[in-house]
C-alpha cells in the first residue's frame, strides 16, 4: 500500500470512487477522477512495477535459457501462447496454476492476463486506431446485431483528448473506414513497404499506411522519443511507449487525491443493505490472503472485460441472483475477440538490401484499413463486416536457410527481403459466446473462476478465407515470390482483444450498461473497460476503450458536481 | 513440427493438466509463493558466463551423447573465418535446456541423435562420433535436403524420416548458436542497443531498388 492521502488507514475511509484495475482504462479513470477533485482508491491485483526491472536492452545470451526457459512453460502454459510472455518478463503475467479457468471440451479459449501495476499496458502491441460510424452503426447498415448507443461524434472529442496525451504516431489518410486523429510524425516505411503501398493502391485502390502506434516519435508530455531498440514488451527505460504506471497513474498520484492499493485481488462488489447502491468492494490480499473491504460512493470496474464481468457475476445478491446489475440477463454474453489466423508471406526479390543487426529496430509495422463491405466497395457476397491487415517488409536474417556447414552460415547472413500481411477480423457479437462462473473451480485466493464458452462462427471463417487469398494477391501485386498463404481460424483469445460481456445500450432489457458505462440497474456502479463494447469492429480496441473511459468519467464527474451519486 | 511448435504442444498439454485439478493447483500455488517476484532477468542476473567454466559437466546428456552432439554441431555450423558452434559451446546450452524440459521433448531429441548413430552403424559399422570427418559429412549430407516426389510420375515421396531428424537437430543447434554471444557477433551486432531513429527508404520517389 502506498500513496495514502490523509495519512490515515486507507481502509478506514469512504472514497468518492474505487477503481478496480490499473491498466489502460483504470489508469485513465484514476487520473480523470482524481484530477477533478474526487477522492479515489485505485486497486491493482498485482504488485507495483519498477523501471529497474525493464530488460529491453538485455541480450538473450545473458539469460540462463536465452529466452527458452522451461520455467515459463511450466508456470505459464497459457500465457506462453502470447509472444510477449518471455523469460525476460514472465513474472508480469499471471501464474496459470494460480489463475485457472475452464472451457467446454473442444472449445479452447486462451486468456492472456497480467497482474501488475499497469496490467497489459506494459506489454501491449500499441497499435491505436479509431472506430468510425461504419463500425458503431454497422447493424443499421447490414442488419446484423445491434448499433452502439453512441456515435462517432460522441467519441471523437475523447479520441482527441486521449491521443494528445498518449502520443500516437501515424499518418493521416482520409480513409472512410479509419478516421484520422491527432498524430505525432509518422514512422518511416521501408523500400519494400513503399513499393507495396504504391502497387496495391494502383491495382486495387486500397490504402497501405504506416502503423498508428502509441509510441513517441518526438519528445512529448515529459517523455522521451523512441530510441528504436525494438522489444517494447520488455519495458521502456525512456517511457516512449504508452503504459499507464508512468503516465495516467503517475498523474493520479500527483493529484494528491488517489490512494493506490496494490496486491488487492477483488472478489466482489458490496451492496448497501436497504438501498440499491454499491458500497464498495471486497478484496483478498494477494500475499497475506486477508480479506479486506474498501468503501466508496461509486464503484468503477476497469479490470479487463472478462475480469470485470467475473466480479459482477460473483457479486450476486437476493435482488440480483444471476449476477449484480444483470436484470437484463445479458451479463456475460456477447463475448468477442478479433479473429486471427489468416495472411500471407513471401519475399521481394526486387530488393538486394542485406539484413543488418545494427539497423534501428522500428517497433511498428504497416496497416491496411478494412476494404470489404465499405460504403464504396459495396456488399461482399460471402460475409458481412471485414478485416484489416498488419504487416511489414524488410531484410531479415534467414534462419530457414537450407543445408548445413559454411553454406548455411552464409545463407543466414545473406538473408531474404521478406514481406507479410496478417489479418485481424471482426468478431460478431453472438449470445452463444458467453462466460459464466464455474462453481467447481476457484483461483488461488478462493474466488470462483470463469467458464469461458466461445467459438468463432461461419462469418469469421469466411473472413479469414478471404483474408488469406487477398493478402497473397496484394503481395503478388508488390512483386513477391514464394508466397505462402494461411487462411485458418485461430482459437478465440489469440488476438488478446477480448470485448463485450457487459455491453452498453439504450434498452435496459437488452444491455447491461448505459451509454455512459453506468449499469442500468445500480446507479453508482460502472464498467469502463472493453466489456462495454457492442460490436468489435476490426481495429485494435485499446484506443477506443480509453476514449470511452474518459467520456464516462466526464459524465460521472458531472454527476458528482450535481451531487447525483 | 519446429521447435516452437513442440513447445506450444507441450504448453497445451501442460495447461490441460494444470486446469484439470484446480483445487490442488491452487493449494500448491499458495504453498510455493515465490520469494522474489522479479524474473532473474528483471533482477539483473547475467548468466552469460555460466556455461564456460572448466569444470563443466553435462546435466542431462551422457558422455557419448555429448560427444556426438559436439561432433554434429561442428559439422552443422563449422568455424570458418568466424567461430562455429563448437566454440560457442552449443552442446552445453542444449544440455542445460534439455535437463529442464518435459520428458517427451527430451525423448524426441534423443531419438533424433540416436537415429544418426543408427544410420552410421548401419552404413559404416561404427557410431557417428568415431567416423572420419569426410564420412560424417557424407552421412549428414544424405539427410540434409528433403526428398521430393517424382515430377515425372507424380508419385509422392514417402515420409522423409532422416530429414525430419536432421531438421530437429539443426534447429536446436541453430537456436543455441545464434543466441550465444559468438552468434550475435556472427550476425554482425556491434553490442549497442540503439542505432538512431529508423530512416526507412531513402531512395528518390519511384526508385526503390
């Protein structure tokens, strides 16, 4: 525990707000509310993090197992499925033995989680894209599912606020599917990427742009610009990529109004006896296993989509027997995660540039915004919605060089000029994809665990089939040879973009949250993370999650000022 | 199946096992809370000299297997104008990893190494490590390239067992070599972690050779 603002026991007071989770959204909630003068308790299930444990400049040969540690595989068999969970940093990820969940036979789901101050913002992919009304109002356009209760005009000013603070590098394109934002200067493209951009535009009229990423290309808000060392997921000693502990949480603490409580594994929300109001949360101390309570006038869940909903499902009362704030029955349903598993790779023989171990490492790639089922493309015959590509092109060492001996050594160094595109597709919101409490399964703190029931459907499979063939077609247009195509569907969870399970809406019978992320049922209870999403779009969602959080906080602050909480 | 896939396969089995007995797993986990919650890397441990000691002994391999691996790695990535796999002590690193790996993974490695000896004995009546360098080279060459089906008759090739073992051993040796300090130098790394901003394409518009 630290940062107690009155010099009193942090558990002997009533806060204006308790925020559960210190990641991308929780950090914003703590910052906005505390800077507005509210007394905030910020709860994090993991420990604090220190820049001293960052390892982005440590070569693999200094590690005992050179980043192939069997210890990671043993303690984090699920987390290891994420590329960012490595021998360098695996303690940031949950220990899977302590944090179980179950899935039905034949329907695996991989759930990647961090429990440490900052959560997944420490290791995230940093790609940052706005949604447009083509996404928010998709149901009106193709008849599937529900529209969001908010429009782009509602979110746009909040995207501005978030982007200006976070620092997003990118290039404006004027693309109908991908609104431009407040960009820092774009990163440069390689020769191969420029060739691909030009030829794909000429042949198909599609946009290839440099990735939009939460990485500084110039000094910004007291943080230094990127020094292009490469592996952001191991931390950044110059804080050049956005992570909450060194930005939003730091600001919240500086306000003097925020008390940070680490190692607080929240079990459930408490309700005030006799009134339909939340009175705070109960948590288990991660290290001592002691059960403690934090009292607050409002409760804000930013624990990650599935964790926030798990807390509500574990907070049932006599009035809410199927989960707190679940009079609609929708809580836990409409789970989404972008579908991945399709793309193509090849080599560009036009380029002779050799790989160079001393080349600056650009922590960003290229992006192809959605081009299927757009207002100008017309409707596709086999699927609704669409996908975007992330990718890149450049010289690489060829560790797949043939043979052995001196010629193998030479082949590795000669390398190849590689190009690739990988798709992220929209995951349709379906009632059948849901989470519930597994009554027979508890985590190491005795808190009932989740049963996750999700599979991708026919539309997702059709998207991936098209995405594989289309990626190959685009690489071919760029002159690629030896093209290899993937057109499969990976297990849900692989995109690490879990969304939904407490969706927002205007109708309290069909949704859990109001358009301001307040539960319809309990007026001082909020869910301000990805759980609120109505549809997934195909863009990486963190930027939108942060904008939605800031918007919801504005609303909550306003109500506090009107004494309406 | 490459090495990463093998790790992933063991991961998934491991996850199923871990999730199979939740209560037991939770209790075990509670009992074994780590004293420090930093990874060795996060606490600044430097293990780069650990394997170079004069008193080194294998943890997993026996003497014959270790000597076989040294001979094989020297052939796979020989010293040229730069040091090779033998100088990089790849056998010691592979032994260290094997010692901590799952039994199936260990067995798969020994199968591949044993296949090499089996073929050596079949063709030359002696184990691989005792062959002349020329014979070792001839034997390895016979596995090094995949055998494709006939382009004339359209006949598919039978499963190429020897090449499969070759690729498994090669991947182990390459991983060990290119992750070593010698391997980093081989790729030309100057030891600096940052090299200025990424400049990208600097060619004039329309000329990106």
